[in-house]
């Protein structure tokens, strides 16, 4: 522990020297200014499509206040002329809306229609009593088809929840309507309540408000972490450029202590930041810490890998950028679906959204979000402690050589079989991320090309993951026989399959009620995919070791066979 | 140190080539392009997918035709049935709730609406949905528009007039997202990347003291800086051209394409000069990148409240806004020129070699 603190202190001294002197005040002012500004901007979530449409309005038209529309006040004749001139996209003439009939004009009218609808609802609500303004209330019930009749009878027998809470029977569903007016006005996220609930909905109040607001607010917690991460990665790079790492590594101190020591100040800073932001945004600081601590660890875990692979400044910047965008996608994406699918709990930001909505969540949801993050953090720590040596860090080699060296350093030479099994298992999250990136990018291709391309790329990624360890062992002359190679190929296939199914199981246990479950589980018996994985990995390894085919070509052959198998499988299912 | 213009030009170009070589050899540019493609594709797939969850009009007619709605009512002429049919839904009318329940059990109908007679009191309808999260929310989404129309007809019967119910228009989710998020992002991201690139390039020379070696060559400091700025600028410009070409290949109509490119070029150039200024002022990568990322955060925050901000300008030019044109692009050109002049005046004093 003392060693860790010594390293932390050393890191702080380095940092103080960096931002010290006259520059410090300016620096802090600048950073604070940025945070305050960001905070003020996020007070009103940014409008997507600011200023995209030009709208002409007659003097008697209602006032339009929405960032998407730039408003010009015109009399009727000028308005129509400007509309035909394409100077404005749509003209609101009193209670009438005029369009030109081309696409842009109709899009503008479509957006305007939704805006005006909302406005009209607010006007009607203000001008009339509840019974006149909202004459339709719908009680939503969820039945199983099998005993619908019985459920129906039960439904008629029990009063609606709103009735119980209201004193006057005349305003049966009024309480529910008032609640919805309040929800619609507060801009809360749309909610689909539990399927056993009976809830009352009002059609004109179900317009879903902007779902991005709270997600962006929750992202505010992560932002400072990304900002300080540049100091964290630079901490390692400094040691490298100044050759101080040699000294550090020869001291009686473990790589693990060095890493944790260097990480500690930044993690502490980030956690303090989380607590401060929680207090500033009227959230619960302890709950926020519990929610974001795994995410903070996860982000630093990812950034820990960056300086391990770095060769030049530019590389560090771009690998960091890639890490930032993938991490952001991982954290933000699921949260967008909060209230729609349980898969949203993949991201801790969903839990933060719940926190702001004062809704409870259970330990199971928490663990579902936190476990993968903590596991990836642990994995990054493990890999880094193995590769933290001078020879590896100082070497200027192409990135694939660096990766090969890293794999070699991770493998325990006394337990080759176990190492290969675990390696394949641990690479699963990386494989999934790489496939996700490939899938996203392939969406730009025409559909016919897309399916072929994504299957090819996905198969290539998997084949690399399964065979890389064995190829590295072969290169270092640690493979004694073809038989040993085949055994390792089998173990690699087994590890990969175990990881794949394990991940699936974890995901499915959380979303078991959704329809995806059925589709994903319907993958046939396990021995078949195991045999397939084994065969493809063996092809790659045999080609590399026995036939001296260069590794990239061997992988392509294996991937081709793999893609072909997948294609046949899909055809078969159809 | 003075050098002949042609020598200095040649030497400057040698630096430009060295910069390009370094980013292509190190595959940096591949990572940069991958990031942009990933962010653009991922966000569009995600947001368009997500927004369509809230946008009933984006659901195809086919999907609607397969949805069967059972309405229990004593009035078979209820306007609700008409509105549902207008929404391309299959409607069955039942006089007796028991019959409808049986149909629901047989799965002959997907959703059941029990409509009480209209007594000018609030109508308390009951909706019975299947107990499946995804399917139920899909049905709710499709039923929203017909139910809204029914609500408005009930309002009318009660003497409440609602305006703007018959506005013609198309759902604009995709249009809006494409022109106000994707195209601006693709046009501005290269500028962001190039700024980062120039900081790394300059701070690496400053930190490892290789600028001295360059300086001892027949080159002025300004030539070295100009070469580095130019190299990063061309990289940004090439990416913008690539994105515009890809967008055109995807048959996305971009108005004022020349002006869009010109605007993107000036923004990239300004950003590169400001980044170079940061690097030469602070001398090290760590602080420069930190200040640069803060600058980006501030610029994004501030620009979301300014009407003539880069994102809005790209959107307006690309959608062919009548009031936006070359004069607006010229303002950005002016900003760039001012930044450039200040940079070359000030920087020389900052960097003591």
C-alpha cells in the first residue's frame, strides 16, 4: 500500500510541475469555465436540427418557439410569394398551414404539425375544464391470450387504480389525467410501465418528449473522466520518453503497484467529480458513486491499454479517440432505450437516469450493469501488469507486432493449454466490440453487399481471435508437434464457445421476456458449433505451421470456410 | 535566417510530405477514418432506429395491415372505426364483449378496445393488449394517431375546437437527422481530427527537441509551421471530399455542395491554426491536448446558442436555405485570415529555439 501511495505522490508531483507556475490559475479558470459553460448548455438539452426550417407566419398566427424553426413574420400575399420563391419552407396563415408540395416543405410542415399539436393541447388544457379538454381516457390492460375471459371478468370487478385514490367518483380518471399533464410538461422520459399494471392514458398527452435530455445529463458524469484521461496516458508516456520507467522497474515494486499508483489520483479525482456533479444536479451522491465507480474504472482500464500500445504521439491520440468513441457508444446507446427494453441496464447511465427519475432499481440490475465493466477493468489490469516491462514499452514496432508480443507475454509458458483456453475466452468482449464496429460501418453498404461483407469480416475477426495465440507460440518455437497444435486448437475453440455462450447467457437472463431470447437460443446443439470452430481454427493453424502459408492468408482461408458454414446454416434455417 | 523562396518552398514541401508519410505509415489516418465512419453509421442506425420507436408514421403499411383491432361498441357507426380503417388497420366490430374476448383468446384479434356509449361525460375506454412488451408497445404506437383523431372528434362534440389537425406533411425524422447531425458531423469531424494531428506533430517536435534540427536546415520557423498546418489541412480537406462523395453515392442530395466544402475547409483551417497556436504556446502534448479538448467542449457549448454557428451553417447550406450563401462563408474566411495573421506574428516569439 505504501508503495502505491508513493507512486501516486510521484504522479501528483509530475502533474503539479506540468500545470504549475503562472499557468496554474489560467488553467484552472479555463477548466472551470468549460465545465460551467457545458453545464449551462445542458440545462436545456440541445435541439437536434436547430434552424433547419424557415417558417413564415402571419401576424395573427400563434407564436412559434422552437429552435428548429427560424421565424419570419409576413402578410399573406408576401408569405405566399416567398413560399413559391422557396425563401420559406412553410407559411402559417392564421389557423391554416400552407405548403409548397416539395419534400423539404412537407418535412417542415410535418415537424410544424407536431409542434402545433402540442401547443394546441396546452391551449385546450388552459381554456377548458378537464372533462372537455380531455374527453377520452383509456385504461390499458395486459392479458394473456389463454385466459383472457377470466382476466376480463376480474378487470370489470376491480376498480381502476385512479378510482381508489380519488374522493369524488365523478372525476374517476381525472387524477390520472392530471398526472399525465404534469409528466408531459416536465419533459420526463416516456415510460412503459410493468405489464401487470393498469394505467390510464390520454391520446393527446402520450406524445413522447425528447428522450435525450436525461441521457445527456447523465453523460455529464463521464465527461470529466475523458478530460483527465489525457493526463493519465501522458503519465506513462512521460516515463517512457524520459527513461524514468527503467528506474522505476528496477526498484522493489511490482508492475501492479506502479499501475494502481499512477491511476489512483485520477480515479480519486473522477470519483470526487462524480459526487460533486451529483450534488450540483440534486442527485444522491452516494448512489451516483455506486453507479459510476465501475464506469470510471472501466474507462481508465481502457485508457491503460493505450500507452501500452503507443508508438508515437499521434498514435496515442488516435487510439484514445477510438477508445473514447467506442466507450461512449457502449455507455450511451443502451441508456437511450431505458424504459423500452431491459437491455438498457447494460449501461450504468440507465441507472443514473432512474436515479434522476426517483425510480428504484434492484441489485440484479446493478450487477448486470457493473459486472462487465469491472471484468474488463480487471482484464486490462492483468494484461498491463504482464506487458509492463521496458523492452516491450520502448520498442518501436508495427502495431500487429506489438499485439503479438503482448499475447506472448500474457501466455503462461508453464501452462500452455490452460493459457490458450483462457485467452480465447477472454478475447470474447473484444471480438464483440470489433464485430459491432464492423456491423455499424457495413450499414453504409448496399444490402446485398452488406450481408456478405459483414459475414466475411465477422468470421475473420473470430478466426484471428482463436488462432492468434497458437500462431504466436509457433513463431516463438514453442509448439512441439502437430498433435499438440491440434489439441491447442480444440481448447481455443472450446474457450471461445464457452465465452460466447456465457455472454449470451448473461445477456439473456436479463432480457428473458423479450422475443430476442427465443431467436438467439435456437442455435442448435453445442457439439456442432464446437466442431466447426475447431475445424476452422485447425485450418488456420495447420496452414501457418505445416504449410508455411503466411498468417494473414491462412486466416483468410479459415475465415472463408467459416463464413461459408455460417451462410449454409442461415440458408438451412430459412 | 533567410532562404530563397524556391528553396524554402521545396524544403517546406518536404516537411509536408514527411507529415503525410507519418500518418499513412502509422495507419493513424485509417484509425481516424474508422472512427468517423463508426460514429456516423452507429449514431444514424441508432437514432433513426430509436426515433422510429416514437414515430408511428414511419411504420410501413404492411405492418399495419397485419394488425387486427377488435372494437366492442353499441354504435357500429362510431367514428373510431373509420379512423382506425383510415390508418390501414383491420377492424372487427363486436356488440358483445364476451365475443371479443373469445376472439382475443383465439388470437383472431391482436388488441381489444371497449368503447362505452358517448354520454358527453368523459369517455372511459378500456384497451386490452397482449402481455408482450415489444408487441404491446408497437400496437400502442400504431393506435396513437387514430385515437388522437377520435379524441379530437369527441372534443368537437363538446364544443372544443382544435386547430391544425389537418396540416399536410411528412415525418421528418430522417431528413432532420441527416442534415442537422450526420452531414455537419462529417464536415466538422475532419477539422477536429486535423487540430489534434497538428498538436501532436508540433508538440512532439518541441518535446523531443527535433525542431532544432529542422530549424538548422535552411528553413524559417514560419515555413515549418506553415508546412505542418498545410499538411494537416490537406488531410482534413481530403476527408471532407471523401465524405461528400460517399454521401452523393448514397444518393443524398446536398445543395450548395461547393460552398459546403468551402465552409468546412475554412473551419478546418481555423481550427488547425488555433491548435497550432495552443501547441506552440504550451510546448507539450499533455497540456495542449487537454486545453484543446476543453476548447472543443466550450466551442460546442457556445455554438449551440449562436445562430451562425458551424453546425447550423452546414445544415442550412446543405438544405439549400434561401438566406444562406457565400457571404456567410466569407465571414468564416475572415476569421481564418485573422487567426492566421495573429499566429504568424505571435508564435515566433513564443517558440525560443
